């Protein structure tokens, strides 16, 4: 389903809560903007403990209320059951990002519909909740859902922010992710990332005969979908900056083809093809160019080609293997890996290929570098015995490991630059899986996929 079918309201639909529960204007057929009270951006206050504790809950997320329990295409059990699921998605989003330890709907009393705009403050104060997420879900006559999200400061008894969305029933999870993004941004002061998707390579079969397909899923692993059928080998996907397309490499009968897959239409455009090994496509921030690597005559160099196809331009031209390439957020520089010094190390060059210089001077090797969306760090695979995901400054300093396993590699950034995703290979079995870790290195989690998974690529926040 096209993401364009999702319609976000500019503010909360005022007709969503009965007139006797409103603290704003009367119901309206339109969805007007809402003025959000001006409050200080101080982040999450107070201490937050275990998410199952009744004392000091931190962020409480009870089930979403509903005005009338009605079956919907999203949940045959009705909007009441869907309200619980909405709360669970938000709870899991906020629990797994490394900043908050929330309490979810399965551990909390469920508010009534009227309480969404008029919380029972004593209920939450008695449980030491500092922040409260209230919401509702309502079935519309056209089959869509209206979902409202409110964030309250319990101590101040003040609404911090509210927003609403009208969504096709099948895309109810996007409304939950948008609510989690709203809460995350308001409390942390950082950009959102939950309403985004991940492309990766789905792997099945024995190690010596793997079937590799292109697949996509939501940021939490839901709504999984295979894009290719496995007749050819798919490798190294990357989203375009506007989320509309995915570039990837396909191998069939030894021939490499780089395609751009249009997510909305399902159409594919052939960008380059060659009998030479081709890999690692990467988009420029403006979406005009795609970097890739190609081996020819015993040498591997980095090229760029127009995103619509055309004649490639070679950016590196020296002995050795030059691989990868990730643009800085402003598009002025490219970080890549090369063995020109005798072993894999990371280098930076200007976008036109000039001014190439090595930045990794620590022990071990440096591979698969990717620039943070914030521009302040580069994530990479540090090979020093084991393979670990690490970060460094764009100048090569401040090396810091985020993982400490046997084989973690190919990091990709969340849209807000706070979470790094990668794939982990199990010792012995060779099975691969997708993991993510926050910048503290303390909060790891595995994303569930139906089959083995490698080469993740985190896309931008959905429009």
C-alpha cells in the first residue's frame, strides 16, 4: 500500500472526543490545527526505574480508549482491543530506545474515554507516574481510523503536546509510531525515528548456497514484506533520501545489475549493468547521485552515476580496493574504505573524488563506514580479532565500541542519528540476524525477522 494513502491531521481531530469531554472548540468535519501550550523543553524529569514497577513509573502508557467498541478491518475484535495494541506498540517503541523505561497497557488501569482530555490525576500520582500518554481510537464510517495522542506532565497536571491522525485501518501501526515519535521528541528534544522502515537482505538455505532476497519491514520488525523472489541474488540495499525508492544490486548468472526499486509503484529501473563485480550503492543526500563500487582489471574503484542512469564517473583511481562510500549529510564529502595502505582502513574524500585522506589510525582494520545523519560521527566495522560496531569522529578520533560480539558488521543509522543498526553472524551456524544498539552501547535488541537477515538499511522518517 502506498504511504501516500496515509493522511496525517495537522492537529487532533476535535470531533474525536464527546463535547462534554472537550477542552477545545466544538466538533468539526475538518481537522483543524491545535495550539500547543508553551512549556519548557527540559526533557524527562525525575528518576525512572524498571518498567514493571508500580513505584516511579516514569512514562505511563495505558491502553487507548474508544468511544464505541466497533469491529474494524484492523482488528475484528473491535476498537477496544485495538486500543490495547496501540498502547503496546508505543510502549515497545519507547522502551527499546535507551532513553526511557515506560510502563505499558498490560500493567496499567485503562482510562475511560472522557478521561483522555481530563485525566484522573490522583490515579497516576498514586503510582508515581511523571509523564502520562493518553490516547483514543475511533472507527469512522469510511473504514478509516481516527487516532488521538496526548502527553501530560502529571506533577504539573498540564498537557504538553497533542496530535491526531486519520489513517486507513491497515496502517494503524503508523499512528502508534507517530504517537511514540511525538512523545520521544517532546521529552528528549531529539528528532523522531519510529515511523520509518528498514530494508535488508533476507537469507535462507545452506551457507554455500544462500538465497538472498530484498525485503522491507517497519522499524520495529512488523509489516514484513519480500520485494524480490530469490531467483537472483540481492545485495546491499539503501533507501533514497525521500524514501520513495531503494537502490540495490542484483546478481544473475554472474552478471551484476544495479536497480532502483520504486516503493509506491513496484516498478524497477535498471541503473547500471556489468559482468564485473558491482556492490554497495549509496545515495547522495539530494537524491541525484548513487555511489557504487566496481571491480575491473584487478582493481576496485568507487563510481557515481545519476540516479536515473547514464554514464558513470570514476571517483577513485589508484591501486588497491576502494569500497563503499557514504556521503556526509551536506553532500560535500564521502567516507569510504580502501586497502591502499596494505589493509582495510577508512578514508574521506571530497564529493568529486579529490582530497583523499586516511582518517583511521588506530589498531586493527576499518570497514563499512557510514556517516551519521547528524554529521558528527561515522559508524563502521572495527576488525581487531572480532568484528565490532564502533563510532569515531569524521577526523578519525574518539574511537568507541558499541558492540562486543564475535561478528557484528555493516552499521546503518536511525534517521535521528541516535541508534545504530547492524547484522550479527552467529559463530558456527553462520546464521545472521539484525540488531540495533544506542550510542551508549548498553541497549541492544534483536529485530525479529522470519528468516536470516543481513545488510540492513534504515530509511528516513516516513512522510
